[in-house]
């Protein structure tokens, strides 16, 4: 695990919510020279701590979509079945997130489809992608009440 100082953490806090900030503005915010700031950002990138920069798209402004939370349980919990399922899911662009979890089910997926017909096609493909017996439960997202991609670094570190 990497060791970060207070300045690195300030950089991460700012970049999580303002990825488009200029190096000059970032340096001003965290009270560093622009060259020192850039050097630290590059170090964080090279260490794999800063993985990528993203734009948040308001899909409601450009199209209609069906978003669902899907829980998947496998009757046979073999490594082969898990691997087949994970490999399949990695190749499906509509699967936005996939987590292997403990508890009542094995996988937790977030899916975005253009319509319910396409979503149903995807569920058929998910059920058929492995020889394991799959139990799938769908929860249609009615509204997004809180969405963030910024980790609460002060609470986690």
C-alpha cells in the first residue's frame, strides 16, 4: 500500500471532484508551485493511485434508458463458473459495474439499456453464459438519489 502525505491527499480530494482543473489552479488550491504540483500528480498516476479522469454525462438530456440493479446467485459456485460469468460480463458494454459479493447472492451488477426489450435480451444472455444454474433478480432504478464517484478520503484514511 502506498504512503501518502497530506499534500497528496489534498490533490486527490480536489481531482476526484474537479478532474478538469488546470495544473495552475490545482497548485493554487493546495498551495504548491505548479511544477511541484505536476510532479506529484504524475507520481500519483505512475503509482496507479490516479487511474483515469472522467466526464459525467447527464443521459437524461440525450436519451431514455432503463437502469437496473441486478443480483445474481449461482447454484454451482465453482471457479470455472465464476470465471466464465466474469469474462462474459466484461464483454457486455451495458454492464456498467459488476461486483463479486458475499451474502445472499454472488454478483451485484448495474446495467444500463436503451429499453426494456434490450434489458430482457441481456438477462437471457446472462443466464445462458455459463453452465451453472443462475438465479437473477432485477431491481429497476426509479431515481438516482445519491451518485458519487468521490471517495470520502478523510473518513477512510
